[in-house]
């Protein structure tokens, strides 16, 4: 059965936000070359709809691939850290240090290392910026596993792999999906960093940069809305997967 409240409440919030935005621009008397209003965005969408479809798809598939690589790598790294205190102590400071580096400073380095490999560079940056929360969440989930559960299964003759699949993995799923919701937005940031900074970029980030160069504010804000829509779409895809694989951890009414 469809829960219409969960659909109508977010839609109503978006409508209210757009109305307040429109009212603010009207009250301040800002022209569209200073601050675009929501009513200015639809003509921009229609004028450049072929670019939105083309560049939107390029941004989306690179983000999804980068996020997929981050999920695999982050999960494996988190398992290593969560199951070994020595590896956790060795790797955690390195991960924190790497995550503290502004990723915008890494884009030129990657572009010089892999000249002309725009798709690879974009996927790599989406991966680099999004794997950290996944690795940390898996590591925390495994390292905080109650030893009583493990000891009971081991006393019954269960192997380490059985303990992992029956106890450790299910316990980690809520933390994993929580981190994945954060990683989705980070992956989009990584993708757009490359698309904006590299001179021959393609995707919505490139379209935003072109609009900025031409001082086309309605197009700039239209690109931002398109990116937000893609991010929301992927977020709810993660929510759907969470309800399938970890629905037992979601409290009723949430």
C-alpha cells in the first residue's frame, strides 16, 4: 500500500521552498542577471533540454559507477579494519588524513596524471570522495559486534564465516545504508568537481561552468536544480534498497 504522506510531505516542502524563493526575488527586486527566480528556470530548461538530457545522463552514470566502486572498496576496507584492531589502528589515521585533503586540489593532479581520460578521472574522483563514510561505517559496525553473540555461535561449532554472515553482516547493514545515503551526495560533488574544473569536461558541471562564463543565471540555477533532482532520485533508490535488505532496522513511521 502506498504511503501518500511520505510522498506528499516532501513535495509540499519543495513547493513551499520554491514559493519562498520566488517571493524573496520579487520582494528584493533582483533582476535575473543577479538572482534567478524559479519562474526563470523553466524557460532555461526548455531552451537547453537536449543538453540537460545529454549531460545529465553523463553525470549520472559516472556518479553511479564511482559510487559502486566506492561501495565495493569501502566495504572491503571496512571489513579489514573492523575485523582487525591492528589494521584499524594503522589505516584509520591515513583515511582521516586523506579525507581532510580538499578534493578540489586533487582534480588538477588527476587531470595531469591521466590526460584526456575524462570519464576515468570523473569516476575516480567520485570514488575518492565517497568511499570514506562507507569504510568507516562498516568498520564501526563490525568492531562493535557484541562478543556474546559471536561466542555463542562459535560454541555451537559455527565457523568464522558463518558468524560473519549470520551476525556481523546483518548488524552492519543499518550503519552501511546510513553511510551510503551520505556517500551518494559526496559522489555527485566529486563528479561535478571534475566536470567544472577540467577544461574539456562534460556533464552538468560543464554546463554550469558554461552558464557562469556567459553570466546566464537562470541556466546556472536550472543546472543546480537538475543536480539536486538527480541526487534526490539516487537517495530514494538507496532508501528502497535499505527497506529491502535492512527493513527490520527501520522503525515504524520512519
